């Protein structure tokens, strides 16, 4: 007990010392990757020392409690043993007395019976000469003596019963003491196990040589010209797999740094191309959370890494409700759009807030064209990984079987914090998500250019607020995409995208169904420019520069869209929700057999000539709409006295 308390105090003092060191080494005294890694490792060891201190203290308390319980139980056991010994002796004495009295009582009864016969025989006649005849007094005395011995025998019987009961009780007391001892012993063992289990977790130093080597390399990385080489690229190129694994163990937040600020994809692709297959495998196993989400790598390697992370997450007992929801929806997302079609996990960041995922359909390293599908308001991984992946599968099937693409690639991308009905009115989510989405698009181009079979068309289709985010992302890309298709847009933020000419896309298309009242409402309330002039609010600007196509059906084979969401509501015969947010069954933008999905497939596969209903340039309509908006605002200003 005393030793445990001493250890507790030792760990407490070490934790306090490390706290003091952290205070001295905090920024700006020391900054950079090496400083971050060292401080994070020191925090982990400090926290582990404090946990060890607390748990050793608890173990000491448990030991003291066990000692007290042991003393009490030993006293009970000793008393039970003494009682049993005394009861056994009393029982033996009582049984001996009972046996003796039983013999005496039997002899007295036999004698009394003989006296009774003699007395009866000679009660009215004289006995023969020399034959004694008992008197009535003698007979009464013999009867009293037999009764007295009978009473004593009864008392002896009761003494035997009492002694037996006492002995039985003593035995029960002994058994109870033994059971209580076993219970207390088990409790103590369990308490000690629970208390000390993991008490030293992370407190022991890692392989010191490798860890100090990693920190040393990080220090040298920070001396590089960051204008040409990012520090994170230096981490990848300088650290061995073992060093990288140790660094992540000390600073798990590094995974999120790579997610939010990935190195230039073309540099990543070139570096990865120079590694042997064995080194690639070692890196993937050492840091699947980094390499599964690293733009510029082949998608087969990213899939390998993300499958490792996915399997590990399935065994994590501490997942949040959001994370469990993503894993549940992941099962459906991993189903292929058709038999024998590859499914690749393009991104898997379950521990981001919120969780973020991307799943691809087709062989993304060799497909004829790749289409990235960016989801909109309320369609993050935790809420809509299943339905948005279904929308992407519908697009894959339409490209394959209706547009004649031999091997399409389609990615359901949910890699940003999709806003809710309040956040959708602001640019924050779009701005934050844009840099990650831009890196993914450039990574796609870099991977195809470096790993073959050569460059292939890359297109983007986005829905709702996804168009706001994707338009911003496409101003940040280094490699233009072949087409950008906006579907039910929630508007373009002109502070981020001043015009569609700033979007790095060869062709830009847009569509808005007449029955979708929510999309134009979103652009009007937020003040964003509407890319579909025909549905723009009379006081809200439009933005031209795209070609529009119809989503209202052709009156023949292709169905109209009658609401906002990508997929219609099962079992519903008419749209519902705010602004027809929920289309009727089979009448969402990405439902099979809608004019919208047919035209989305045509434009994303580089076949605008197949667009059903043709294409219309929005430039003139947007200009006319904006002229009318100016007049409407001037008229309103005069009416309210706010104008000149």
C-alpha cells in the first residue's frame, strides 16, 4: 500500500514537471512541426503520468480496503470455528449423556414392570415362603424413579438437538465467512486490475532512437524553402514508415493537418511514383489515415489505406452516434451500381467533425472519364451517404447504358461540412470545403497524368449548396475540369466567384426544375447570384455564363423533376416540404428516367449534343434579369422613400 502511494506521488510530480516544461517551450519560444510534435508527445506522456498517479492512488486505497475486509472476515471465521468446536464438544457430551440415560431408563422400566407383576400377583394372596412382595409404597417409589430418569432423558434429547443446531449454525457461519471472503477477494482482484490496467499506457517512451530521429528530421524540414516545398511534403519524403507511425502516435492531429492542407498533388504523385511497392505498402500500413485521403495517389492505393481505416473503425467501441451512422450508411454505399463494378473508398475521415467520406464507382485509375458529385445542404456523410451514393450510382448507370460510356467513373463526394437550413445562407461552409475539393480535383488530374493510362476527362456535377462550394473550388484548381454542371443551385457567392469566367472549367451547365422552389429561395435569402435566370427572384441578381438545360421532362420518355432533393421520396405521389424540398417518388434530379439525370449524364460525359431539349446560353437572360432587378430596386427605393 505504501509503495503504491509512493508511486502515485512520483507520477504526480513528473506530470507537474512536464507541465512546467510545456510552459517554457510554448509558442513563440519554439514553433513549427518539430515543436508541435514534441509538445504533443510531452502532453501525452504528462497526461499518462497523471492517470498513472490517480490509478496507483486508487490501487493503494483498494489495498487498504482489502486489508480491512480481510481482518474483519478473519475475525468472523475464527469465531465461527470456535463456535463449531464448542458445539461439537457439547453435542458429543449431550449424545453420551443421552445414551447413558437411555440405558438407565430402559433398566428402570424393566424393573418397574417386574415389580408391577409381583405386586399384582400377591395383592390378594400371601406370597410363598421366601418370596418378597413389594409394597404399594415401594411400587410408587420405583415408578417415580423411572419417571425422573425419563424426564432427564427427554432433557438430554433436547440438549442433543440444541447442540446439533448450534453446530449447524456454526457451520453456516463458517461457510458465509468463506463466501464473503471469496467475494471480497474477487472484488479486490477486479478493482486492482481495473485500476492499474493502462495506468502506464503511453507513459513509457517509444523507441527513443526513431522518435528523436523523426523530431530531428522535422526540425530540418522547417528550414526548407516553404515557397517550393510544403512542410507536410517534407514529412512524407523525409520520414521512414516507422518514424511516421511514431509521430502519429504522439500527434494524431497530424492526420487532420494532411486532410485540411494536403501537399501539392503533383508533388505527391511524383514522390509516390518513385517508391517501391514494398515502401508504399509499409507507409499505407503505418499511416492509413494520411495515405487514404492524400490527393495525388492512385485510387487503388487510397482504397487499400481507407479499407484499413474502415475495418479499424468498425472495431472502435467509442464511436459517436454520428460516426456509427456513417458506418451504417457505408454498407449501402459500398454496394456496386452493377455487377462486377469496382467500388473504391476515395476518402474516409470518420474522426473529422463532422465525418467526411467519398466513395467511387468504376476503376478510377483507368476509367474513360471521372465525374465528381458534390452534395448540398443537409447531405453530409452522417445524414445522406446512402442516398447521395445512390444518386452517384444512378449517374454511373446512365453514363454507361444510355450515353454509351465504356468504363465510367463516378465519385459520391461528401468531403465538407454540409450546412443546415441556417448555415446555407452563409459562405463559410463553401469557403472551407472549397480548398479540399480543389485538392481532390487536382489530385485526380495528377494521378492520371503520372500513373496512367494517361489524362482523361474530369467533370464535376454539384447539387444545391454543393454548387456554391464547387464553384468556389474551381477558382482554386490548377488544372481545369472539362465540365461543371450545376443542379438546383442555391446560388453563386460573387464575393468568392465574381463571374463564371473565373471558374476553371471548359464548359459550364446549369439546370433548375420549375417544380423546385427551394433552390431559388436559397439564392434569394442568401443574396447569392442565381445561375438560372428563369427562376431568379425579382430582387436577386442572376449570374450568366452557363448553358442551361431542362429538367421539366420531355412529355415522352423522360420524367420531370418536381422538387429539390436529388432523389424522390419513396411512396409519395406529390412533392412536399418547404419549397417542394422533397420530390415525389422517382422525380428527383438524380432519379433514373428523369430528363435531369439524362442531361446531367450527357454533359458530364462530354456529349452535350445528346442533351434532351437542347442547351440555352444564360448570358442574355441573366443580363436582362439584372437590368430588371436594378429597376425593381430603384422603384422600391422611391416607393419607400429610400431613393433619391
